[in-house]
C-alpha cells in the first residue's frame, strides 16, 4: 500500500497523462502552431472537454467532501506578465511544458532541447525570485479567488456556459471546409 | 457530377470523417483529474516539479548553500516524490504510446518551422532552447502552465487560471499572426 501510494500512483497518473497527450496529438508541433493560426483546433478540442468533464466531477467530489480545491493565487500582475511571456514562448517553441516533455519522449529532439531550456529557465526564475516576490507578486493580489464566488453565479452555471460555448465553437469548426493552403 | 454535388458529397464524407478522438482524450484527462483531486490529492501539473530539476543543475554553479537557501526552491527541495515521479510517468506514457501506435519518430526540425524559417538547425535549436526557458519563466511567474493553470486551475474555475488562459491565448494569436502571417497556417 505504501509503495502504491508513494511510487506507483504518481507513475501511473503520469503514464496516463503522457499517453493521453500523445494520443490526442497535442505532442505534434504543427497541431499546437495550427491552433494559434486557427487552422487546427485539436488543442481546444482536448482542453475544453478536459476542463468541463474534470470540473463537473471535481465540483461533485468537493461537494461530497472527497476532495478539496487547490486554487492558485490571483496575483494578477504576475499572472498577466507570466502569461504574456508564456504566450510568446509558446509560438516560438511550439509546445507547452507538458506537451514539450511528452513530445521529447516520442522522439522530438528539438522538444527535448526545449525541456533543457525549461530547466535553465527555472534556474533564472529562482535567481530572480527575491526581486519578483518583492515587486511583482504583491501587485493586484486578490488571493485564492474562484470565479463563482467573485461573480455570485453558481459553479454549474459557469460549466453550462463553458459547455455551450465549446459545443458552438466545435460545431462551427467541424462544419467548416478545410482551407486550400 | 456537378460541382455543387461534389461539394455536397464531400461535406457528407467530412461529417462522417470527423475525428472524435481529441474530444475523448480531453474527457479522459478530465476523468484523470478526478483521480488527481480525490486519490492523489495533487492536481495535474508540470512546471512546478520540472523547475525543481534546476536545483541539481544549479548546485555546482551557484553552490549547494545558495540553492538550499533560495526562497523559491527551499519549500520544495528536490526529491523523487509525487510531482517528480509524475513527470517520469508522463515520459514513459508518451513514449510507450508512440511506440504502440507506430508514431515514434526522431524529429530534428518540424516541417512547418522549416517552411517559415528555413533549414537552419541552429535557428530551430535556439528558438526551442530559449522558448523553453521563457516558457518556464512565464509559467513560474504566473504560478502554473497549460496543465497546472489551464486544466487543473481552469476546471476549478479559479480566477487566476482563467486570466492566464485568456492572456496566453490572445498573446499567442497575435504573435502567431506576426510571425507566420495571415493565411499561412500550420496544418498537421
């Protein structure tokens, strides 16, 4: 039981995640770049169902007392700056961190180089952390805010809106003629 | 056959040919998240544990004391714990999947990159390395990546995570348009 919890469980969870990422083809450079060229919606086809299916289940688990939330701090200056850096890097690298790591495991050597770069980036972040903590993290800091509490609209309304938005988007995308490029 | 009939027939063929697998994969990741929250008590995430590999790398350069005393790393000293083993599992899972489905292939240079930036491996290597570095820096600054913020945070309806998702998407759309131009989209 001990070995299961500390060793096999994380390996099995990671194995399933890595398998699914590759099976969903988001380990493919062209698939990620295609999303931001609005030519290939595979990335959103994976992400939006993951969020809606995952979210409804986790909401139920929390409601039943079987799980708790792990909400990240809304340090909004840091989140926005980090997201802008991330968005630029995403286009030049062609993967996000998880898909880059998984792509490296499927033979993509440039993705592997990016993983090495990520470790380098972690060192740079650690070195700059004292400055970031003093000057960036405290700005527009609202704590662990969830959208339902912030807006007063219940969780299930948000999931219904997300699901509806996703269905409309996918209906349009799947119905459209492939462009001639 | 007339042109319109051809287009009609093609539309029918396309609707039958809709690939539903990405949706199922997404739903599968959603179900995996249930296990992550209820059993593992640790939401899916990548850059947090991956950033800790910086500790053994930085130790010979900065000194072991500087690494141990670093305010970012000190709450999470490197060990083969849940987060790190999760990454090992990910690498194994993606590798086994690619071998099992016959899609493992060594790739030095993606076709779409070569079409835009030419055959220089150096150029691709620099973009991948510094792209990866910036990706990690941005993710750590924001508090998570597409997995930790995007999926795990998004499904919790966390404000920080939805701001992150919307800003990365908007930024990447603009940058992609500037870099690859209009209408020259990648097709897998």
